[in-house]
C-alpha cells in the first residue's frame, strides 16, 4: 500500500519552487470553492450583522490617528482601487490556474477562507468602536437581510465595526505570498499599494494601527496553513529544495 501511494505521489507534477502540485482534481476545486463560500457566507451572515447591531464598548487611544489627519479622499484607495487590485490579482492567479498551474490560486483561496473564519472569531469577540465613534453606539437598529425567494437571511457585506484585524492588509499579504511567480515589478506594485492602502485605512478612520499590525501575523498563520494544505496534495510537507537528499 505504501508503495502504491509513493508511486502516486511520484507521478504528480510538482512545482520545484513551492512543492505545490501543478494540477489537482475537480473534487479539490469543488471543496475549495465550497469552503470559500461557506467562510465568507458565515462572515457576511453572522459576524458582520452581529458587530453592527450590538453596542460597541471601547474606542482605543491611537497615537498615529492623532498625527494623521482625517482624509476621506482615501476612500478611493480603500474601496475602488482596492477592488481593482483584488480582482486583478485574483484574475492573474486564475489565469495561471487555467493555463495549468493550480497551486498559487488554491493557496490564495484557501488562505482567504481561513482568514474570513479567523476574522469572524476576532470581530465577534472584540466589541470595539470605530475611531471617532463613542462607546455605547449601535451602528444599526435592525439586522440587514438578504432575500432568497421566500427566505430572508442576515446579510451585511461591509460592516462598520469590523476592526480587529484588517482584512484589507491581510488579503494583500496573502496575495503577495501567492504571487511569487509574478514579475518583480508587479510584486513591488503590490507592496507600494499595500503601504498606501495602510495609510488610507488610518486616514479614513476605518481602522486602528493595531488592526493593521495584527493582520501581519494572522495572515502569515493562515497562509502557512493554506500552503501546507496545498503542498500535502502532492505528498510533500515542504518545498522540493528543502527535501533531504
């Protein structure tokens, strides 16, 4: 039995730089898509409605927010331009998957799904108020719903009090790590946008500094789990260049 499994693993086409299989079965794709939909569905239908229909309890004294003036113009960066980079990055990874290299896109999707679950937990457990919003404030006086025929489910894509930790910062770190095959200029562009975006999140008072800082280890954690999961599909636990000879 062990010999059969070894032969199966040996026959898998593996990227030597990452240890990821270049192709996976349709069942792996189906499971990944289902996990993504379930993770974000849970965040949009539970965590986001929860944090905006309960009273927030604390506003943090953030020294950086005293230095950075409020500049609503940066909503253009944290929303419209953010969408362009998000969908552009996902399209580039998806195109590479269509061309035969599935690993990076799988890594990106699984890591985002794990991040959504982790954020749902931290948002639910930490009833912080947005900067400039006094403690005790309730953002919404009703639970927003989504109509699905005769059914209505709680649903909120964007929440006011989704603070700890920053999904924007976490997402672009995950995208940066998944895009190791991109040209250097493209990855440098991602880093520049990440810096501008981080400033914009503070300038629009969408986050505290601690939200941005905590996003780094959280993103590193979920990306590590995602990379390990994808690598396990090839029967490896580390990149090929780290495999003992």
